C-alpha cells in the first residue's frame, strides 16, 4: 500500500508540473503513455529494452564474478592487496566516459567493446566491497573449520560465503544501479540499438514523449527486477538473523 | 593412540611489540581413553596451549606428537557455531557421514532434540555450548579438546553438562584434554591432572586419579580438591586457582 501511494504521488506531481511547465517541456502522463504504447505496438520498445537488458546482464555478471574473485583475493592475501591497490584506485577514479570512448576507439564500435567498457566501470566497486568483506571474515570460524578439517569447498560454501553474502548483495545492488546508468551512455555513443540509442534519437529530434517513454519503461524494468529478484534474495540470505531488517 | 606434548617455550608479541613468555615448559602425555585436565589460573596460557595442540599455532619451541590422522573434535570457549546454519546443520556440516541413529542419541543425551531447527542466535549460552559439544562428538573424535566448556554457566546447568560430558567421554575411547580454572570440574572429570603455574605456564604437578569418575564420592572429590589447592598454593604462588 505505501508503495502504491508513493507511485500515485509521483504521477500527481508529474501531472501538476506538466500543467505548470507546459506540454512542450514536460508532456503529461497520458501523452507519454501513448508514445509508450506506440513503441510497444511496433515492437521497438521490447526489442530495445531486451537488447539493453542483455548488455546489462552480461556486463554485470562479468564484473561481479571477476570483481568478487579479485576482491576476495585482495582481502585475504596481503601481497595481492599491495599489488592490486594502485590499479584499483586508478580504475575507481577513471571517468566512465573515458573508459567507454577508449574501448570504442581500441576495439571498434562493437558489442564486445560496449560490454567490456561497462564491466570495467563496475569492476572496481565490486572489488572494493568484496575486499572489505574478506577482511571482515571471522578468524574464529576459520579456526573451527581448520580443526575440524573441513574440506576447502565446504568451508567456502558454508563458512566463508555466508559471511560474504551481505557484501555481495551490497556490491550487486550498487553495481546494478551503476551498470544501468553506464549502459545507456555506452549505447548512446556507439550502439545502433538499445534504450540509450533511442534516447539519443529522441534527444536529437527533441521528442520528449519518446524520451520519457523509454526512460520510464526502463525504470519500470529496474523496479521489477529489484522487487522480484534482489529483495527476495536478500531476505533469504538474512533469514537466520533474529530480527531481519 | 597417544598424545605426547613437550612445549619448551612459547612467546607472544603484543600489539605494542613487547614480547611475553606464555609457556615456559609444559610436558605431558595422554593415552587413549584418558581425560587429562590442564588446571591453572585464568590467563596462564591454557588457551594458547590448546591452540598449539589443536594445530592452529605452529610458532613455538618444542614438539607435539599427535597420532597420525587423528580426528580432532574441539569445543572452544565461545561456541563458534555458524549463525546462518541451524543447530542440526551445524553438526552435520562437520560430520557429514554421521548416521541418524547416532546423531539422535547424541542430541538425546545433550537434550537438543527440540532445538534441531533453531539457529544459534536463538539459543542461550548453555544450549550453544551443548551444540558445540554435539558437534565435537558427532565426528567421533580420537582427540577431544574442551576449552573451559562449563565457564559462565550457572551451577546447576554446569553440573548437568558436566555429567553429560562424562557420559559421552566414557561412551567411547577418546583422548580428552580439558582445560579449566575450576578445581571442582577437574576433580570430577579428570583421570590425570596437570597443574599449571601462572604465566609463563609450567607444569607444577602431574596427578593421576585412580578411582574411576563414576565411583568418586563427595569425600574423595573433596580430598582431591584440597590436594590440588595445597599443591598450587604450596607451589610458587599464593594465588587461588579456583
């Protein structure tokens, strides 16, 4: 219920703002909805959303798995931390635009370049978060696993992974939002389809309803993914906590 | 099965970089089926010694000979359970081969049956300790290490848990090493008592107790206790060991 109310307030504010600002600058919800339906009818909406989603999924998976592995290593092995730290700081502070432009210049305007560029942008934040997680691992439980001679795979799955889970969830959530933002830039600059490309077109034509139609459809997809996938996953992970948040 | 320990010295460097001697000569041996008790004042280095015996700390002078391939079960001072696994999962994790009958019997003795599905965060300290005990026994250890398993439990509960430990230890032939600062626990559970000096720890006396655990009456336990106290107080210090 509070969520629905929140949506209602959002649409009401939008409608009032569009009345004040005028249709040309901010079209009211029905106009945007009409544009959305038109795109949906032609199939473009789903095609572009699908393409963008696929890029997000690939880049996100790549960055999360690689970033988690590197972060874990850096948190556990001192030498790895020392060696990796300067790279990490460099990557963390490298503007997304620089990475994307360089990737397109070096690898051409290709799908691989786009996905790699998005993944590289996300990678360092995953590394930083997982490194903190690995540093915070409970040495007492490690000792328990050692004395009971638990096999490594079982220790990892039952002792280490549950301790890293909140960090993985945090990295996933912040990473997902980062990837959503960057994927559109990458599409705008060098892909012939996707939500970012369509928004670029809408911008050039000053087609504000189209622009909003794509932005909002995209936001809706993100919201659904968050509600259906991310939040239940987190709830499941923290079910052992006496008072789960 | 025999445990042979001869730790000549163990030094510990604190955060400020100062070096402390923790152990200054501890030698003893333990046979299968025996319960050895290390008795010493708080802070004398007992836990450090257990870490060495459990194979967690290799930075010491001397040697520890454990039977090759011995399964070690340990109960740490804090229960060290996995908070994200249920009681039963905690036990099964270390003992995946344990069959249901044996586990039920174990849970029965330790009165844990109704708590199988609970998470450790929902348990009291006494219960969590019993889960840690169940975990250590579930692997059918050759060498059992108990670090102050009865500390900070109230008297009645400690007595019950002590009886449960005695029952489990007598149930199978296992070398058991119990660490405690409580003279009463030592007198009731031990077959051999090793009395330790304050830090740096040395073995002050090696006391075998001939009467089996079950046959010890109150008078005998009182006699053993006063013997321990005398030896500790007659030793290098005037500190009370209890």
